[in-house]
C-alpha cells in the first residue's frame, strides 16, 4: 500500500512540475502578446481598442518628475561628493552596475533634484554605440551611497500612486 501511495505522490509531483513549467511559458507568451499589441480575442490579431476600464496615458502623466543627469566637478571641489552612474554602468536587461560608477562633486541644490531613489528609471539619451543603441532604460536599485546619473542620461521617476515602477520599466 505504501509503495502505491508513494508512486501516486511521485506522479502528482511530476504533474505539478510540468504544470509550473507550462504556466511560466503561458505567462511569458501572454506578456509578450500584451506588450506588442497582439492580445486579440483570437490571439492572432492586434488589439485596436483597450479592454473595458483601461485607459491610455502619455508617459509624462505616469511620472512624478523627470530631469537630466549631471556630471559635476572633480571630487572635493563642490559641496558634496556623489557616485555618478554613467551609460557604461547600464548593462543588459536594464541592470545597473554601480560598482564602476565614478565619484564627482556637486552642490546640495543639484543633489536635491537629481538624487536617485529605488524605482527610478534611467533613460540613455546619448552616447550609444553599435552594440548599445541610445534609448536603453535601466531600473535603479537603492544604493548605500548618494547617487545621481550622468548628463548622458535622464532620470524618470514613476508616480508610484498610479503605476508600478517595475511594470513601467518592463513596458
């Protein structure tokens, strides 16, 4: 009897694992279809109208603030030294690697409007190359040091009351 129950449990576990894989595949394909505008009732034609209760908004209405980055001066020259995230720190899939960021000096006023916080999006507005086109977006995770983005980037702060920053980043 014990062997029968163990083999039933093994079969159920195998089915659960298979269902988990299928669910992940379905989620990926559903998100792909939604983000590319191909989520029609038959799954093959583009959607021309939004579902009931949805609305389309321009990007600027989803942001609480946006400002260009700053390069600053040599460390120790101005009021405060900060870490500056450059286009170089923007890695694949929007990951930002602050370990190679440079230290620069800016004023307290400049820091007040440009300091990065968790959930800020960084838009590369110039400085791309053949393998890294302009227009890439990164998602900023809070660092232990005070951080700003360079003048080749734009800080976009999603309004968390109306849009999830991670969702906007992925979109």
